C-alpha cells in the first residue's frame, strides 16, 4: 500500500475505529472539505494531521 491508494469504507473504519455509517459520514466530510471524489491515504493524513507511515502500518 502506498500514499496514493484509494481507501475503501473498511479502510476508513479501521483508521477511525468506527462503524460503517460513521465511516460513510467521515468519507463525505473529507470529500467536501478537500473537494475530491476518491479518498486516498494521503488525503486522510493531510486532513487529520496523521503520519503517513503510521496509517500505512495501521492498514497492513
């Protein structure tokens, strides 16, 4: 997995430790805030101020 990988709802659930419904809302929040269509790992790291390496390890 690299920083440009598109994230699924399951990936967002793991990152935010939340339910599917909350992951959907967080995905919409990211899309609206960053004016993007597909949420990537890089977008989450930038928006939430996370370290990319930490997120990659979290999803492995």
